[in-house]
């Protein structure tokens, strides 16, 4: 069953979903001792966007996710490695 308007990983046959991505982003942000405001500033995004993605309330578009990854000082390959 979906939570909100997005289907979840079990429904799509995936290993991970937007909730997993959001939780991982939050873990990375906290490990770097960054506030939501600081990450939003580095990524050029609004704080509310970061908050909703971290809570799994919003599926990030690719360009948004890439901005966040860059704001965390990571490469996309390094970010996605954890999901292999």
C-alpha cells in the first residue's frame, strides 16, 4: 500500500524508495554536522525541499538530488554506492 501519492518499493519491486533515500540523505547531513539550512544553502534549494525529501514526503527530481549530493560534497557514484 502507498503512503501519500507515491508507490512504495514493495509495490514496484525495488530494493529502496524515496523514504530510504531521504533517510540516507539525513544521515549524511548529520554526519557532516550540517543543519537543514546549511545544506539547503550549499545546494541552492529551499529548506522545505530538504525537509520533505528527508521525511520521504517528496520524491526528489534527479537535478534536485544531484544538487543535494553536491552540497554534501559527494559524487553521485559515491552516494549511490550504499544502495548496491
